[in-house]
C-alpha cells in the first residue's frame, strides 16, 4: 500500500544472554538504526516485538517501523506477520536483517526472496507470511572453525578480532538498510556487494 511504512526487522533471540551472539546481529543493526532515528525500541501493544516508528535515510526520510521480535529466532514469523498486518505492510516492503553463515564475516548481501538456507528465523517468517518475497540484508558471520557445530557457532560471541571490526560492519549494514528503503534493491546491491 502506497502510504504504508517500511517494516525493518532485526532477527535474534531475546534477552541479555544472547545480545552479543552472532545470531543476534540483526538486533544489533536495528538498534543502531533506532539510535540514528534518535529513539529507542519499545514494546508494541499488539505484537510480541519491540518497535520504533520514525524516518530512515535522512531528511525528509522514508516512513519506517523498526522491530525486533521478542520471540526466539525460530518463532520470529508470528511477530513479523502481526506487525505487517497492524501497519498494513506488504511483503515487498519488509526488510529482514539476519546473520548468514555462508557469507564471510563482515560481507553483506542484499536480495529479494529466496529460500531460507537452513535459517530458522527466515523459515518461520516465510511460513507466517505465506511467502518468501521480502527483502533480506544478509550479514556474513562466516563458517565455524574446524568441526564446530554451526548451531553452537551462531550462539557464541564474536571473536576478539571480529569485535574490533564489528562497529564498522554494523554501520555498513545499517547504511545498506537505509539505502534499500530510499534507493531500491539494484542500486543498493551495486553499492554494498563488494
């Protein structure tokens, strides 16, 4: 719908225990976008999510709702679908920011649609929306070292070398989200696929 806001969802698990984990990079990007908006995410009255309404991309900016589900990753779809219904947002105006094992650390890939590639949060959203045709900002976290189980890897904090680079990575990912909603997918891919 023409007057509907964009819905930008950062995936992760709730609570301080998970806050610094690789799986929570989506939350971290949305928290940074909230800072840029000059606000703070607050509980939504009807959805199991924290939200902030405002404008992205400078002045005058584009209307957007930032959100982080309060559910665990594998149940992200319910809160996302509830917010999409509440704000009357079509799937093509939803941007999901998430971790991606198959992309090297600090690399970004932007795309529309596609499968869930084993990502439980994406699978849940596809199921709840009835489509996978939403935008994704895929934040590379790389593969686990050696024979470490991927499930353990995503639920662990970034290493010391990664932590030094993380603020720059989060900044680029937040810039990519703003670019997506203001300049569109193709131009954003040209800018952020390095």
